[in-house]
C-alpha cells in the first residue's frame, strides 16, 4: 500500500506536518491557496451577498429603490451562494464523519 502523505513510512520524521492553513506551502508542492483561505474568502463573499440583498430589500421597502427585479435578483444570488456554501459544509462534514469512523 502506498503512502501519499508520508505518514506511515516517515514515522521517525522530525518534520511534523503543518497544521495551520496559511503555512501549508512550505514544502513547495502545494500549487494553490490553502483550504482555509478559500473557505474564508467564500464565507466573506456569501456574507457580502447577503448584506447586499438585505440592503436592497430595505431600500425597496423605504422607497429609495424602485426596481423589484434587482431586489429579487440580489436575493436569489445570495440564496444560491448560501446553498452552495451549505452543500460544501455538508460534504466536509460527511468526509469528517468518514475519517472519524476509520480505525487505526
């Protein structure tokens, strides 16, 4: 059985795996941003979309805005982004539960 992470064959290795998201690129084999930074960026984007949708609805109710279509589009966009984030969370939780049930 191969060991892609080097956890089995490197039992005596003095270099532990990096645990913090931003410092995972020390070994030079990671090409893109860390999972943590991608998750935080997506959370910020969803939060901004929800804030924009809320502001658009408030502006429409107060009369500052007249385009109902824009309010509906902003609300739908925020809803879709939240559903995608929730789906990603569910997949991460499924993977965590699967790893949790593994016997060592």
